[in-house]
C-alpha cells in the first residue's frame, strides 16, 4: 500500500520547510503527498520576507478535491496562515476519522512569527481533533502552562485529548531529550545534538514522517521513533545550502528508514586489506570506517548503500548480505514462528548494531539488523 498523506500547510519558496519539506519527506518514505496550501511565503535560509495567506474557501476546496477523489490515510497540518483558515480547517476535519498530526507552527527557525494570538487561540479546535501535536518548546509554552515542559504537555493532553511530543531541539541540553506524552503512557528518547546550522524544516519533516508511519499502521511510539531517525539522518546529510539556516538532506535518506526490509549493506571478504581499500576508493566510494587492526573498512556508495570489506586470517569470512529492519525483534519473532531458523536471535553488538543472523539454503550469510544512523554516521566515522 502506498500511504496517502494530505498535507495542509504553507509553502516555502526556499524549499527548506513547509509544503516543500513535507512533500520530500512523504516521497522519500514511500508515500503519496497531496497538498492544501494555506499561505505563500517569500523566504530563504535567512528568514521570511513576506506572507500571502490563501482564502479559507480555497483551502477547503483543495482539501475536498483530494479527499473526494484520492482519499487519505493520514493528515498533516502545519502553518495555517490566518485564524480564518484555522477555524475552516478545524470545521472541515471535525468528522474525519484519520490519524491527524498537528504541527502548531508559530515561529520559523529564523525566528519569524508565523501565527498571531488569535490564530493560536484557534489552535484549540485543532488540538481536540488531532492524534498528536508536535510543538517545539516555545510553541508548547504558548499552548499550555506548567512548572516544566512535561507538566505543560500533561496539562495539554488532559485538556485536549491528543498526544503531545515534546521536542527538545530548542533547549540547550546535550544529549537532546524528546518526550511523547499520551493519555496513558510516556515514552522518551535521547540523542546527541547534531552540530549544524542547516536545520530549516525539522519540525515539518518530523510531523510529516510521523504521519506516514501512522498511515502504515505504526503505533505512536513506533511512528515517532522512526520519524526521529529520518530527521536525524536528514540533518547529517544537509547539503550546506544558503547563508543562514539551510535545508536538510532529505534526498540522501533513501535507505535508512522505511518498510519492511531494506537491502542497504553488504560485507565482502578480502585477502589484502590495504589493496582492497585502495581499490574501492579508486572506484569512487567514500571511506567512512577504517579499522586496519580489525581488518575492516566500510564505504558509502552514491544513493546511501554501504559496502564493507573484512580480512580475518583466524576466521575467514564469506560475503554477508544485510537487511535493515526497523522492528527487528518483532520481525525475527514472526519469521521464527513461520519456520525460519536463525543462528542467533537479535543481539546488541559493540559496533552499535543489533543483529540476528541466518543462512540461506546455499549457506550464504544473511543478517537482519537495526543500526539507524550508526550505519552511515557511526561515532568513529572518518
């Protein structure tokens, strides 16, 4: 199934955030993106110069055109542009039985205000119909009050009924903590802060990615977990465009997150480590791990596939094919119940991958694993 995602948001002429980031995210994750544009903006990496709201009737006409023909499996709401549009969207979606991800955009990465006080008040109606809201810390403070961020989110969940994801990126802590608050559960994540100024569109990207995974049937914690992976790797892949807060590298996150298994890593044996390393570098691959003491090197090819070489006199190894699986333990359990025999179940490895191994009928080694950003961006990346 191709997830159908309806995106209700503003356009970013610079291509880093808004509808443009949403479309890139949905497309890279294998979905079909549809749009109802709420506002046009003249902006770039340095800031927002001008905003032209779209008339509420035309926003609703766009929504109707998509839902009445193609349909949708999830909806993502971003920048609304005006209080009139906020109320019109809330009215139109009041009876829609779909996952709704609401990113209450109030302040752009550049610091520009994108929602006035009346619009913020109108957000109340959208929070009541949303499955999850994804405010950053300043936006959470505008929407709710509490002694701390968790208290504010708990109050918002209790009052509005939607789950709230507290995004820690605007805080000063390292590692960054993200917290998903549901009516009956709290899930937390930590990750090292990625040192980059090219973070324009992180909120849009995260919310759209959550919508795709919800459309695929993931639980809220699963959807947030996978969406976080996508955002972090898009941040690491940023192309470095513009003079300010530049766009992320959605286009380079092809094989890092998705369903159900991704063939993205192969390990080949070698007899001469240095000769093989030089050979693959001459072919144009990028060396990202170089460990001569272990006889192991890893390269990245265009498109995101990684290839490793391994030399071990004590224990010669053959080729190994790697399939990355987001829900690794669940997949291994399902395959085991179907009669597939594994040499070992999922095990955490020192190189920060979780792996389960089996062999095909010809004896070739197959590895099902989960590495996330540690495949292409391990802490010891060259």
